[in-house]
């Protein structure tokens, strides 16, 4: 075990843990953002530089600071390490520069992008970006590539995080896409025009942090914040498929199906294309209840997940209201029927 101090908070983690995952054990606003790192994908991380932090003491044995900022997603902890993130002005300034770099060639597609409302780059730019740009050159453009009937590729939105490549590599034996070209000409594509068609190809949609890879069957159907996510499961016979998903409803219609994600937007269990694209009837699923959405998310504006009402805090709550709340299952009464 190794003890490290992250933004003044001491935490003990197993040896070999990365700085980023150590910060996630603490949680809250001190956790560095990550645009390319993805816990389930081996080899991911170290590409977007969004998670750079300052190591002001390398270890108890060698307390010298590291000369440069390091990527917290691929740097392992050492016992006695001291790390600065939100309390270090250099880190915050560099993070603004990273946002600016990622947005240099990113089009202003948010008003028409299906990823809007659950886009990691939107969140990153909101928290660390600036409202103006210094960039005056032409943005890069790419020829459109059709990669099949299920997945839509918008290369102009891609930030080259490589997540989709690792997903295809590690989930399927027949990856047909990758990163082609070099430098600012790099792009996601297939060397010979090909269709991405395997039973787990839809997972590249879930891992993409921006709107570069989106669900064609959901394309332009509805804004995500007008839908209501519900957790559900089914007994799927496909090997490696967990069968546990989130259904996104508009009224009684299931508009799309996605894998469930954790607090950091990472897929908990992979799902197959049958579950994702073919099972869009409520009768196909066993419903578990509303999916939890962070109150910081724009999706939460629907208020479908009702708050806990605690009569011990609301002293003058009328008895009739209390009885009504007890009869209403979506509402929980603190201290009464938790």
C-alpha cells in the first residue's frame, strides 16, 4: 500500500494505482478530467493531456518534485508522493491551454450534435475553457466515410483519444478501423473502405467522449435532456454481453439503448449490438427503475428522479402531504421508509 497526499487530502491506495484512480477514491471536484483514459481499456491514457498534475514530492525516499507536469492517468503512485491539482495555478493554466488546443479544430456543432448534453468536451470546456479563441486559421476537414448503417462517423469532431480503437481491439478479433495518417492529418477510418460490423461494434459509441461516433438509429430524433433514462436488464445469450443497459425513453417509446456508465462516464459492462439496436421495445426488458443522473448534468432538468423529502428537516409539513408522499413510490421519506 502507498500513502499519497492529493490536494492536501491523504489517501492510501494499493501499489501500482495511478494518480488519477487515487484521486477518484477521494472523489469530488478535485478529480482531474480525463478525455482519453478509460479504466476497462488496457493501454488507454496519456494522449489528451487533460489530466496533467503537479507532483511536488516524488516519494518519501526521494522527495524531490518532478520537473514537469505529469499525466495522472498513466503515472503510478509512490509512497509519500504529494500531488497538486486544483490548488496549483500552473496546472489550471495549462488545463486551459489543453482545452484551447482540443477546440482548435473542433467544429461548433453542439446545436446539432447528438452528443450534446452528455459530451465530455462540453463539460471540460465549461469548467476550464475561455469564452474566446485566438485561432484564426482554417479548421481541418475530412472526407466523409460511411462505416455502416449503425454508427455515424464525424471525423471533424474527433479528438484522437484512441478509445474506439482500443475497444475494437480488445472486444473483437476483427477490428477494421484505426488511426490513419500522421500529425494533424491523423484520422479515424478504414484503410480500404469497409463497414464496421461485428457484434460489439456499438460500444465505440459509448466510449467516444465527443460526438465523433454516434448512434445512427438515434440520429436527430431527440435531445438527450428531453428523454428519460431507465435502468433495465435482459437475459442475453451473447458471450461477453452483460445484458444490463439504460433505456432512453420519450413518452412510451425507447429511442436508444446504451450501456450503463459509472460516475466518470465509463462503461460498467459491455453490451452486444442485439441489445443495443434490436431490442427497443419495453417488453424486451425487465425494468429496474430510473437511472441516476448527476444533478450537475443538463439531463437532470427533467426532474424525473424526485428528491428525498425529510419531514425532520421540513418541520411544518402537513399530515395530508406526508400521507400523500408515503403513497407515492418515487418519493422517499427520510427516516420513514428509506
